C-alpha cells in the first residue's frame, strides 16, 4: 500500500507522471493511465501544490480491508443439487450492472469515466459459469438499438447479453437464470417494445411464468423452462413480485451495517415475494473527485468520503464486508444477493449456504416424495393415507388429516414416477402414498 501511495504522489510530477501513465497503459490500467497523464499535465502549472496536497491526503488516508483478486472457479451446474427446492428456498448470486464488463462508448466526456462506470470484469457467460444466476442490467435506447449502460456510459448491446444467457442455459439446462432489465434513469426513454422483441426471439419457450415460483426447480427445468425476466412492466411474462433492498451507501462499513440490519429484520419478517439485496456501494461525487488526487482530492477528503481508485477498488472493499457478514451466518434469508465485480469467495459462500435447509414455506417445514413405486392395489391415484408410527398417535393423525386440507399437492401426470409436494404448516408424521398402476 505504501508503494502505491508513493506512485500516486509521483504522478503529480511532469514527465515522471507521463512515464507512469505509459506504464499503466501497457499493463491495461486505463483508468490509472488517464489519471497519471492528467495529473502530470496539470503539474506543468501547479506541481508543488498538488504534490504537497497528495502527500497530505495519502498520509491521513484510511483504508478499508479488501479481498484479494481471485480467479473465478467454474460452477456451471450448482443448482442441480437443489432441484427439490423452490426458488424461494435458495439464494442466487447476482451481478450488478452485468452488461458493463466492456465500455464501448462515452456519452459524456469526463476523466476517469471508464473506471467509474465499469461494474464487472468478465463477460456474461463467464459470470454465469462462475455461479452467478441473477443478471442485473440497466438499458437505454441509442441509435434505434437497446444497449446496457451505467449512468451515461454505454456498455454492450442488450441482445449480446441475452444471447449469452441463452447459450448458457442451452449448455446447462439444469440451471435457472433471472435477468432483471431496468432503465438506467427514470426519465430516460427506453424502447421497451424492442426489448420485448429480443426477449421473445431468444427465450419464447424458455420463459418461466411467475405462477410457477413455488414449484420445485427440478419440475420447472424438466419442462424446458429456465429463464426469468423481471423489470419489464407491462409484459405478462415479466415477474413483478421481486422485492429489493438497496443500501445506497458510499462506504463499505455503512453498507455492512445496513446488511446486518436487514438480516435482523428478515429474522422477524419473511416476505412472500422473492427478496433481492443489492450489496453494492454507490460512488459519490466527492469520492470520484478524491480519486483524482492532488489539491482537488484533498478538498474532497473533507467531505468524509473514503479514497478509492475506481469501482473495482471500491468493490473489493465492499465484497470483503459482504463476505465478513455472510461468514457469521449458517443460512441466508435472501433469494438474490448481487455485487459489483463478482468475486469467487462471495459466490462460493452463497452457494455453500444454500446447502443448509431453510426454514419456513418451501424449506424445513415441507417434505417431498420424489418417486413412488406403483403398487397395483385397489387405491385410487393420489390417495394419501397417514400411517402413525404408534397406535397412541391416532388422535394426532386425525389432526394432521385436517391440516392436510390446507396443503398443496403437485404432481406430474406425464411421468410414470409421479412427483408430489406436500407442504404443511406444522411438522407431520411419516406418510405412505399408494398409487394404482396407470
């Protein structure tokens, strides 16, 4: 860290700063190269002032703990282990602004805009391959085409994102992917009809209707459906019942406090909709100015914002805080947790926590008979008999029979081995299911 601070200070010196900019550019550090070049050029006029200001800023700088960069591990079929659960019983790792892994055009010229617009490092397919199952994209219409974007900066075309999603679910049909398509700004016009055309062309028969949200994932994908679209209001296939919580903080520490508060609230209140927690920090204007350094950075530091070089730098600290909170949990009550610059450690933690049986509807209070041996006896199909383990539990059995009147039974009559789900509000004794041959 001391070495990096020294380099930032030297960027204010003309010629030397330009040499550092060239070195950053060769190592694919585009944002750092822009910053060093601008600071070195400004140094032709005010090098002493900026140098002293940068030294003072770096000397008083407080650094949040950060995760080390890590190679993404392939987890292409992790949902296969949860096919007996519903989507409300698991948590999906998500990628915020997933379409900004490549910034193709600046719509507003500003220094360092690339580093403060890009929210992901790898393309959509590699995000999904690493275990991401929730793709969050912001869109805008530009030149009669729909593009992903971050604020005023254009990313890749929406069609490119959705094609890569289609490629992934084709290669891995056991997986379900949710794509949230939202407008970058409420006042920005989006050609939603064009979005609809792209969605229909790529996913027509793969779209999961919202009324299937409580079905076991295995039963859904067995029907060839494995894509969910949300955010597109006015279209019947777009899921409406996804509730989200956004901290809207620029500090990793404040975001972690908000996350803990939300977890405490979730222990008392379990939403009936899918719940999405956006575990990303929101860069502020003073944070952007402070990243530039020099005298402007020193002035911006007075607003109490922490110093980060880019969204990626901020995300490494934010993801450390997220992982720190998750490490203290045995299970996670969210259905979706999205982050910037998806990190292997966070994805792995979420995937592992899904192994813990969740409580509540679709979780520990339910059980599933995945296959039934056809007996050929005199009972009708789907007839259920309660068999208490002991005679003295006959009265409890009668109470359970009344309770089963409020349970949900699902079956697939197209298969010889019929699947049933019995969900009760209270634990029930073991049951025996008998079927006649079909």
